[in-house]
C-alpha cells in the first residue's frame, strides 16, 4: 500500500516540472502548493510571482489569496499589478504559468467562469483573474487539476482561458505568443499535447493507476501515448517537505485538525 495520497502524488509530479531558476507566474490553490514545493526542494532559485505584485516571494505558509500579506512580506520586491502584467508577462519575462481550473477540454482550454448556461448558470465560478493573459503570454503553461468527468469535459460550458483552442496551429493563427499548455498534471496521470493535433495525450500514469481508470474519469475518448511511462513515486524528502508546508499552513489559518 502506498505511503502517499493521490493528491500528494499529483502535487509532487507537478512540482518536479518547475525547473530551478524558472520565473513562474503562480495561481492560487493547487498551483501555489506545487510551485512552493518545488521552491522548497529542487528549485530554490525559482522566482515565484503572483498577480498582486510580489516578485521572488518565499512564503512560509501557503497564501489564501493573491492579497495574502505573507506573499508581500516574504518577497524580494512588490510592484503594482499593471507592472506585473505589462512589464513581466507581456514583456516576455515569464517562463512558466502555473494554473488550475474548474473544467478542461481535450485541447487544454479552461473554464473558471460558469457551470451551465452563461445566462442562467448552475454555478457561478470565481472568474478569469489573470489566467487568460497568463495562458496567452507565458513561455509555457502547466495545469494541475483533479481528474473526473465533471472537470474533464468534452465541451466547456464557457471558454475562459485559451489552451490550444481547437487544435493544430490555432494558437498561432490567433496571435498568441506563448507555447500554451505543455502538461496537465492530475491525480491519475500526466497529459501532454500531441505535437501536431495539440490534443491532450496521456504520457505518464501514476503508480497503481490503470488506463481504464483514466478513461472512466475523462469526458472524451482520451488518447494514450505508445510508450506510456510510470510516474516516479514521491521521495521521502518530497513528502516530508510537502506535509510540513501543509501543516504550517493549516496551523496558520486555524484549520489544523
């Protein structure tokens, strides 16, 4: 029996994709957990940026929102939000955008706006934030999401953030300069876009996960690479650092068990 959870496997797998020295525009939630785990383990020189303005932030606990004071007090510097977007993002200074979402489709387009019809939604979600701009302008985008058929859908209820649009060279034709999503990390697997069609293809299965399990949790006829590999299990150090980070965060926010 594994000594780690599926959530821990997902977070560790996502963290490993952030290289040391990378300038990363971080979203709140799972992306923030993974990015900070990377900073605390193999990527101490990574530069974490949040849209509220902190640059090179090194939070001791995970932020509740982009306005969390922990981000500002532990940052190398803090600038205005317009400067983050105009100078850093639009200026081509962001290597990686780290995002999540409520829904994703086979071309890694994201929905964080509504579930159901836009005029009469079943659920109104938090909205776009800076995700559309990050996905458009960052050098590449990593997406981390729990995998189920409510989230991995054949057709989005609303396209908030462009991934690879309708596939092929659609991003180029739309004038989007960044590479777009290069990996989607879930609690079951890792998907990457096909080199030509840009449709997401399963390239890595997490230990103990079967192809049928992935199919059951995906709302489209998901494709698999010819040479699917098994994700490396979390190391003791990765688990120790992640659990300590989550424990500090729970204690700081008053939600420790």
